């Protein structure tokens, strides 16, 4: 007798497990795409691939160390600027504040014949003080930070050049390389290490250290929650007990601290500082943060994204040189990256939020 084989029964539990797995995979993908730094990560891979293919020097370790150095000079400030933007504010004085810090330390040490560490300490007070004034004016006047810091930018730009000319008779500070404490300060702020042909600058190490600390604060501490809350909705944050004013002032002071650090690097690397430098760098800091996923409206973004944004800038700046292209194209590509990042981030967020 022939037997008719009945179709194999499908377990409801098996269907449910497969469906749950698919849903979990979609959920995981959605979470990944909703990360602020996804767009910049994709952009970094594209930029790296292009220059790796077309520029032979880009593949060399010695050249790539220069890429990292260029990235770190923007990336250090981009960390603090990203935190400030997540908190819902801007600082257009950040670029010239770096030079103000370097000028203060250099001229104080030289004119008073003090140890350079004393000048660095005075510069730290000045830099953090500038951030404090920016934050205080913001919360007292309720004038937008764009206008507050634009005014500070113009004042610092004038002070940098005018005071330097008044004291030194020129546009640069005096050489401080033979002063007490210079060697130890240079070791901290501007040292270099050669590792198997790879020239590692101190700024690259500090960049990664500060990025790690800032990421931990932003993601793992109550202060980080406050920053996101203040940037997302200031009134709602205040209603649940977030010290909005302290957070805002603290973020501006963080920008001041980082401006001091970068200023000290410039001073102890080059021994002297040109008073007219720094103008326009504030836009590069903002660019790195925005390319990394920070929103202009606040409440969204990560420090990791800002690090990637600065890395993209460093690769573009040096990659164009290594490829033998006209260096005047650098800012064009920077602007194109910024526009592309804004559009990509907007699209990614829209797709990730779809149900």
C-alpha cells in the first residue's frame, strides 16, 4: 500500500523566531543608521579610497602622519565646538581665541622674563575667561550666541594685532625658545616621536585622549545628559532641574580651554606667533562638527562624529597636495563636503525614523 506523505507542519514557534530575528535585524540596522556619525563615516571611507587610489604619497606612512597632524589641529577644537553645538550654541570667536591665548603666553613670558609655564597659566585664565564672558553675556542678555561670539571675534581680532604692534612694534611675538621652561612645555604641547618612519605628533595623541574623555562625559555621565537636554529643549530641561545656565557657561569655557591648548601648541612649536592668524578657522571647526553629524539646532551629535569630520578635512587638505592638484581647490571641496554632509545626515535621519 502506498502511503501519502502529509506535508510537514510548520512550527508557529519557528515562524515567530524567524520573524523576531528579521525585526531585530531591521531594528539593529535602523539604530546604526540613526547614529549621527554614520554619514561622516561613509564620507571618510570614500575620501580615503579616492586619495589612496590617485595619490601615491598618500599611501606612505610619513605622509599619512601629516594627514593626522592636519586633522588634529582642527579636531582638537572641533571636540569642544561639537559639545557646544550639541548644547545648542555657536562660538565664532574660537579661531582667533587660539591666537589670543598664544600671544598672551608668549608676550607675558617675554616681557616679564618669567618661566614660560607662568605665561601659559596666565593664558589659560584669559582663555577660560573669554569663554566665561561669552557664556555670561548669552544668559544675561539672551542675545543669540551667533551675535555674541561674532562681536567677541571682531574684538579679539583687533586686540591680537593692535596689542602685538603696540608692545613689539611688529605683527609677531618675540621668539621665546631660550626662556626657562620652554623645553618642558614643548615636550608637553609640541613634541614629536618617530616610530618606524611614522612621525607621531603630540597633538594627535592629545586629540584622541580628549576625544575619548569628551565621549565618556557625553555618553556616560549626567553632565552629558544635561548637554543633550539643554540643546534639545532648554525650557523642558530647566523644568526637570537641569542647571541650564551652568551648562551653557561651562560649554563656552570648555571651548576656551581647548583654544588655550591649541594656542600653546602653536607657540611652542613655532616659538613665535603671527597676530593675524586664526581668522576663518572657526568655520573649519564648525564644519568638522556638522560633517560629523551635529545639528545647527542643537541636541544631536557626537564627539566621535566631529573627530571623523576633522579627519576628512585632514585627508582632503593633504590629499589634494599629494595628488598634485591645485591647492586652491581645498576650500571648494571643504564646502562641498559640508553641503553633502548636511544633506546626507538629513536623509539618513529621515530614513531611520521611518517605521
